[in-house]
C-alpha cells in the first residue's frame, strides 16, 4: 500500500510541476514582443529521497524556483552605451539647430553681408562723389552689423532654449528616479521570502536604461536586491527607497545650473560633472560649442570695430568731417552702424585728406584693402575667411556629432542584440519546451490513473 501511495505521490508532483513549467513557458511566449522582458525558466530537481525497503528512493520532482535568464554585466554595458548614445543624439540635434541659424544659403549669410559691404566700398572708391554709392555703402554696413548682431542674438536665444530643454530633461530624471526607488521596495518585499521578483527586475532594468539615456549614471545592486544609483561622480540619486531630486537654477551668466541637494539642506552645483546622456550632450553644446561660436563672432565684430573704424576715422567725409567711427558697440551683441552715418551718408570717409574732398577716394581704397588683409585668427584669416571658418566649424561639429551618434547607436543596438540572444524569447525553443512539458504532463496523468487503477484492484481484493 505504501508503494502504491508513493506512485500516486510521484505522479501528483509530476503533474503539478509540469503544469507550472507549462505556465512559465506560456508566459515566455506571451511576452515574446515585450521590450526588456527576460526569458524565464523553471528549475527542476528530484524530490528528497526517503528510506524504503529497497533503499533510498525519491518520489517525484519539485520546482526549485523560476530563474531569470539575465547577464548583469551586459546590462551595465547597455546603460553605459545608452548614456553615450543619448549624449551624441542631443549634441547632433542641438548643433543642427545652430547650422540652421548660420545658414549661408539664400544670400543672407555673414559671407554675403561682408561681400556686399566691401563691394559697396569698391563702388564708392570708383565714384566717391556719388550720392547713390554712399547710400548703398551705408546700407551695406548696416546690413553687415545686423547680420553679425542677429547671429549673436540667435546663438544666445538657442542657449536659452537649451536651458528650457535642460529643465525638462531633469523632470524626466527625477520621475525615473522615483520609479527606481518604488521598484526597489517592491523587489525587496517580494524577495524577502527567497523568491526572485523577475518581472519587477525587468521593469527596473528598463527604467535604468531609460534613465541612462538622460544622464550618465552608475548603478550598484545590494544583497537585498535594491540598487543604488549615483550621478556626477558618485553623488547619490537613488538609495533603496530614497531619491535626491535634481533641479535647475540660473547661474552667474543667467543660464541654468544643475543643483544636487546636500544632506545638510544645501545644494551643490554638479553641472560640470555631468558628461553623459541627453543632459550631458545639451550642456556640451550650450557651454562649449555655442560659447566657441560666439567667441568667433565677437572676434569678427571687434575686428570690424578696430580695423574698419581706425581706417574710417582717419579719412574725411564729403562734407569735410573726420574722426567718424563707422560702427559702434563693443562686440557682436551690440554691433551697429553709427547712427550719424546712417542718417547722413556724406559722413562716409572716402577721402584721405581734407583737400581731397569730395573727389578723393584714397581712404576708400585703404578700407577696401582690409578685405584682403589677414587680421583675424592670429593674423591668418581675412574677414570673409573668418566668417567662412565659423560656418565650416559648425558644419564640422555637426558631421562629427552625426558620426558619433551613428556609432554609439550602432554599439547600443549591438549590445541590445546580444542581450536579446541571451535573455530574449525564442519561439522555436519555447514550442519545443511546451511539447516536452505537455508530454511529461500527459505521462504523469497516466501514472496517476495507473496508481488509481491499482488502488481500486487492491481495494476490491480486500473486500
């Protein structure tokens, strides 16, 4: 009788275990297209043996748990690659906006404005007494100042737009940090009894991956299954169920700075320590590339203010006046045509001497000679070459950002494909497993039926 109940127990445990295995397989099949899902497999082992008349024997099979097929090191690599990819994608998007602002097509660029300016002085040199030539030269100077000033304003406007993007990005970071903290608690509670919270872990990995796309992070898992997340060289963002909310406040230059809340209630500026993710890419463009472009514009504006004004002030207008500056301002942001010249083109100093007024054009020729004089970039570039160099620099930066974004995107795709090979669901494999567990279930059912028939036969003999 004992052995018959042992057969029944073996069949029952087999039925229950194979049914659980079928459930796990079915869950894998159901989530074949679920992003971030890690394939699960059931761990089977023989039941503990017991002493029998024939010796130690086990009766049945037990499931030791449901395992998550996952490579932790690969997950860390994906986070790192996601941070790099996010950085270059953000840089590419921001630099393409700069490229559009400095577009030279359509005849409205810096080079066209410089060409018109020097061309008007060429015409004035040919006819210094011409009222039309003077009016055109004054208008061309005004357009050149407006072109330089307008691009400086556009670059500053873009920096303000990137400030808004930065604030929006930090909202996403704080939201995702709260999700990580919440999932930490769920995982810790679920695994308190020794079971793995596989689905919660998959969800947390997805959140960490998304978080790394916004800002460069470092994550470390503790023995209780909870992860700590740090940013900016080790400052905590998430620890267990606690989060540190990052925020943006204007800095000394009026642009947003990222502040991390200290434990003593103060804040620490971590802007310069953030290098990766979309936030890192946004900061790189805002604080490095746009500043470099603005310095190029300021150099061009100061060149016009110094060189052109020096030559112009040494000459004489058609009304005999001298010492008149053609441009006013201190840099690209406030470069303007002298209002006096704008209202009275006779002040344009074409003559080199008072005696030569009005027909002398020697000073106009001196000013025109500035076109071919390398005064900028350390004495290596003319005004037009400097303007072309700025546009070329932006174009080079855009091409580099595109190439890097493509490369980092390919690396991220490669790692995600590797993760899919390790943790992804193969329908062919799952269908084989399903058939295998189904056959085992049916065999176990026959074993239970056989035990039942044997018990009925035994009971009929007793009666």
